[in-house]
């Protein structure tokens, strides 16, 4: 791979592969069926255990469902929508849609009726497949000119499609597949968006094939034959989708789950070699372990172990750890780190983080305990990651270097611009938005960043999220919020202060941490969340966390006032996107009175 960098301005990674004009994602399914039919491509949860699905079985099911789609009236180029939580059938139907020459429209299973209606109308979806009765109720009142049918997975959608397709000849299916090439749209993914109507991002077979190939080259120790992973992120999100495609191509065995409440139990059962998650998951793992240690009287040991892990990781980037630090690290590896690795199943050699900034603190901690998190950066418009940290090229605190076939440029105003085989060609039926986003072949991300001399990209904020105080001071909220969320009591937080005399913050409490805190502070069970938001002991802990955050920024950027809320922000209540990012405009609107109280 050729790699060129212009310090602080631009970096490019040449591609070592070529994607043929007639290539498609279904080539992987056919190739595995032909060369490795007994390869266990998936494991499905059955009666508390896992049942194997071989490559040959998967290929047969894909072809059968594809025939059923054709028999149901799905034409080449039609859009077929999927609204379901993460499960085996999501990937199965995804490949069946591609085999039938159609395009998958991804809808989050948490979408409301109006959101689903817009996606179905705008995409011109022909056939909709939902998971269960709840989803069916969400879309029950939606009528669009193109939608001819809605099927339910829990009501036999797979079996029904298989039966319908039994009379479709192999030649018909082959002809459909022959129409699909690298430039054919593979999926429409609607940006969740923090404001305005979501835009449909069109990703082609070439985009996702390039992500698969370049991802395998970059993360070859994880995306390797014989490895396993447990997929729990929403497959409607481009991050999980890209890893799903890459895992099959790399012969990684994948299991699926949508139950985040029992992940530790599932990790122990499945024992994945690697996991992928958004930053909030890693924050919860860290905060949960810390809280448990403090609740059991081992808080000082955990804090020392965490500090040692971070220091050991930092030393790897500055000449290596000292003899004393290596000795301390070895002791804590037996006392603490081994137990943390066991909570991930005991075999996890690494993790991939995307969907938002992880932060150097967590990155160093997890590398220090022996589970390095390879943070990357990308958007829906870049087919997921376009930069990533790797084993040979890892710099915690950055989002890595470009994947093969792609380039990064920093504009004069600090905006991150991207170009390459992972970058989409445009939004669905929205030429104006496309022209605004892509200029001279460069995609304007809206993110602010910096490149170092070695080509590592750091994301410093988002242009639209930069707060400008009344005194004219620019404040990037994300790094400060990341520091605050390190405290176990803090669930979510949002910095405020645009056009205000100083910076403030709204804070929600982490419900999982409260029982232990109540016990340590002798707080009666009948004390409400509202009571806790003003309790002197809790306020003092939050104040201390804010002081720690303030120590890392200038006086003009420091937080002057806090507002602890009794509410809990979530996807369901509207403050978070499906990838758990803040919808800042929604928060500002819903909690306008609380923001006003900060400045009253």
C-alpha cells in the first residue's frame, strides 16, 4: 500500500486491490458455497446455546428467499425495506435482496411512525419486512403509492417467501444477479439527523466491497478466518452493516443479539474474539466495573489499576514502560485486568469503536487491560470507517489513518474533507444536498479535525456544534462531555452556552449507578430521583467531576454552572439518535427552561 502525507494538510492511502466492474456483494456468498461449504458462517441462539449455520446452508436460504422476493413482485432495482432489531434474519434477507437485484432500505427498529413513513415514501419502497407486532403497529397506518405488501418475521415471513419462490427457476435468479454490478445501489441508509428530514445515503456494491476489502487489510488480526464476533449493534446502522459484510468475506463466524441487558452473560456463552461497539458501550463497561469495585470496598485497588493501565498504554506511545510500571501492570493484570477480560468472554483480543468519539482516556484504559480498542472514523456517507487505528499504526486519541483507496484533507477552516472508493456518490433524489456535500470530488463532513505529520487524524469537534459564547470564545463541547461521562454517576450530559456569558452543562444521572451510591451514602430507597438531583452529597460528586473537566480547558471554556436533571435521555424519549449521539437541538428545545435556569 502506498501512503503519502502532507503534514497538517492531506494524507492519502493508495489501494492495493481493484474491484471489477461486474463485482457484487453476492459473489462472497457464492464463493463460500463453492469453496468452503462447511464453514460455519453464523451461530443462531437456540435453547440457551448456539446452532451452527454453514456457508452452504446460508447460500441456499439466500437463494430461496431471493426467489420469493421475485415471486412477490420485486423487480430489479426496486427497494425492499427492513425494520428489525439485530438478528440473523436481517443479514439473511439483506443478501437475498441483493441476489434478487434489489436495494435494501434500512429502517431502525426504534423508528416512530412519522420517521418510517418518510423513509418509505421517499425511497419508493415496494416491499416492507418488519420483525414483530410492535413494528407492524408502527407502520400499520402508512400507505404509499409503491408499497404493495408488508411481511412479519415472527409471523413466518422467511417461510412464506421461501414457499412463494419454489416455482421460480434458477435461470430467472441468475438473470437477476447478472444485472447487478459494482455501481449498482446496494442500500439506502437514511441519516438519523439531529435536525430536519433524514437524507437517503445511496451506497453501492462497490462502496461496501471496498469497505470489506480495506477493512480486512487494516484489521487483519480481527477480521481473519476462524475468528468470532457477537453482533449487537443495530444492523440498520452503517457501522454494524459494514462489519457484517466484512466478517462474512473474511470467514469470521457471527452471532447476533439485540438484548443489551444480558451482554455479559452472552459474552461468557459465546466467547467472541472481538466485538464492535459505540463509545457509550465502552463507557458503561468502564463505569460499571468502577462502580462495582467501589460498592464492594475495592475502589482504591480499581482506581490504582485503572491509572496503571492508562499509564502503561501511554508509555507504549512514548518509548515503552519503565521497569517499575511493567511490574505494577503485571500485578494488576492478575488482580483486576484478567477479571475484566473474563467479563468479555475471556477470548476477546480487541474491539472496534465507531459512531462517535471514544476519547483517549477510555482508549488507553482498554489497551492497558489487554483489550485494545481500534477506533475509527467515518459517516454513513463513507460506508462506515474511512480511517482507523491498526496494530502496526495505532495512536490512541486519534481515529487513525485512511483505509486503502482513500484520502483525508483538512480545509482552511479546519473541516475534514474525504475522497475515495468508500465515499458515496450522492443522496437519493436530492441533487441539491449532494451538490452542497460534495465539491470537486471531496465530501465535506461537517466535522473539524487535524492531521499530524504521520497522517493520523484527530476529530476536534463539529462545525455546527461549536458553541460561541457572548464573549466570542469558541468552545467544542464533545471533549468536555467525554471527560464528564467518565464519572459513574453521570449518564448523559450536554454543554450549553451559545451566545451566553459563560458555559453551563445539563447532566442526567446513570440509573445503574444509583443503587450502589444510595447504599454507600445511606440514602433511603424512598428518596426520588428528583430528591437526588439536589442532595448535597451527590451534587458534591458532580461538582468534583466538573472541576476535573475544567482543569483540562481554559478559564473561558470552563463550566461555571451545572443543572442536574431528573429525566433520563434515550432514543425513545427523543434526545438520542440510534447510535446514542445527542440530538442537541431536541435537548435545547425540550429543556429550554433548565437552560434558562442556568443563566437566570
